[in-house]
């Protein structure tokens, strides 16, 4: 399959840039690129693994304030037989020295959420592509600042939202683009995942085995749990929102216009701690974030979206996707598809296997073997590869800064809605009106972008 040809954009100075171009950013394509990593905890080391498997990448520098993380990282390089990278540590702003390395083409950011914004801003000002783990920013103002900085510097920013590349999600994207669901009407998704063992541990295991968080814990429990104490909103919207952006062509002929959020009472985390360690002080804390946060979003073209954040209660993993149109729908919870006049029996679900085999996305057909063994069922390979190929080809990333902030800003907007008694919030138009004429470029074929 051949990638769509886009009209070449004229030369635009960085100072006058208002929308990041989708065509080539620079004239010279690169066969091999050099990466720097900020944050090499568990998630950062997962991205390290992806980089070490490739011959077109040289990881030249890493930064992390914790020696334990750097130790595990070194072991990865030794095992892979690759040269050890330069290390930057000792303080929270040690990454700034990493950014001074001119030959680094791009930065992977996998630090705690509260550091993403400033590290990304500094990286773009240093002339680096940015591939950043979720979340993009904490406040609405930070999201706007990321857009302005990307526009000013001309440097692409991509949220590394791997669920956009999940195999079933991409098969459904292929089906929707071929009109199987008819005109699309409604979408659902979210983060429905028992994270109690992620938010608490014993200080010796990365997950579970205890009820500690903060300084006495390891990994994400050192910092992520505090978000559930301090904030009440959808604090992890991107797993659900990322794929919806592509289904609904958000920022590319459509946009989110407003949202309203609701938060249940918060009982799950305290109950979990009390069950494991009766009387423990952490069972008496006021966990502000509701156990189930529900957000409804309107779209300019008339579609509706429902997102759910549900991570404090016992439940099997599910992102709760639903794509529904005038001819049928897909729901991932029951792994079912129904297409009017095409399903085996009227008003009865089909299993997804036959449908997904027929409409498997070209990217998965082409790169399935390369993705085998990669994290999260292979989708980690795809999101990492998309970012790397954009850097190598000196093109805009398939998930750009406008997409990145759109899926992330749901957090502060949902917080504000809940704090104001479930009042609707206007959704910012980060493209400043350009959404109407922009075209979707995400995974149009098997080119890797």
C-alpha cells in the first residue's frame, strides 16, 4: 500500500509557525538516530528494551535521579552487548545537561507525570523531537504552553499512547474507515484496571506485597499514589481517548467541544489497605479521587464519547471500548461485533475473531513478527517504531502535539467539572480553528507511521 501524498508545505519560519507541518520537516533523512532517555524506571526501561533491539538507534545518554534504576538500566545494555550510555543523575534537573548533547536527535521521557511538562518544554527548546509517556501536563495552561512551544520551535511532540496501536483497536479502525459501522455515532473507552498493587507495595517488590507508598515504596507507588490522594478527576484518560481521537477524526475534521464529569465516592483504596494491614495509617487517609470517574464529551460533528477511570476496585482489566454507528458496533468487553445484515444472526453478537482476521490492520500484518515479544502484547513496538520512523524520516509524528494535549487535558477539565458540581466545561481548540481542514494521517497504511 502507498502512503497518501501530501502537498508540500512552503518554508515557514519557526517564529511564524501556527500549525506544525505534516510533511517533511527537514531535507535530510537519517538512517540511524541517537536517543536520550529521561527516566529509566520500569516504563523507561521498557522503551530502552525497544531501542536496544534496533540497529537504527544508538542510545547515547540516560538520566534518572535514582541509582537503583540506573543499575537495572546498565544491566540491560550489558545483556544486549551495547555500549553503556552517558549517565546524568544527582538532581531533578540533571536532565538539562543531557539536553546539551547536540548529536541527540530525540528524547524519550518516562519520568513521573509531574515532570513531563517542563522536561518536554526544555527538550523542544533544545531542538529535540519529544516522545513522552502520558500525561502531557498537569494544568490547562501547561497544555497550551506545550502547543505554543512546539509551534515556536518547530519540534514535534508525541504522546507515546500505545493503546492507539493495540491490534483489535487498529482492526476496528480499519473496519470503521471501510464503512462497516456506517456513520459513527458514539464511542466509549477508558482505563478500567485494578491498580491497587501498583499504587502500594512493600518497598522491596515493584508491585504489591504491602501497603506503602511514597518514599517507603518502589516504582510508581513512590509518586503515582499521591495523585489519587490530591486530585479528583479522570487522571489517566489517554488509553481511552487516544483511540477515540482516530475513530472520530478529532483535530482533523472534527473536535471535542465540551465535557462534563462525575465522580463516585472514594472507598476502594482505603478498603484495600485495611484488608491487607488492619489499622494501618494509610487506611485512614482521605483519598480524594473517586473510585469511578465518568466523563461525557460532545463532538463538533454530533458524536458523543464516554470515558471511564476505574482503577481502585477489584475488577478484571478492560478498557471498555465501544465504537457504534448506523450499521453496527464493536464492544471489547464481550469481544463482540454486530454488523446489520452481515452478522450471522439478526440482533445476535458475532465473535470478533473472523472479523478481525479479515480486517486486520496492514501495519499488524506487515510487522507482526517484529512486534512479537514486545510489551503490552506487541503494541509497545508499534508506538515506539512510529516515533522512531518520524525522527528518521524527519517528519511530523503520527500523534502530534495537538492530539497529545487533547487526550491529556481531559484531566484538568474533568477536575474542574467535578469541583464545580458537574458543570460542563468548554474544550479548548488547540489547533485554533485549523481542525476543520486538517486530514487524519494516523496509520493510513503499512508504512510504519
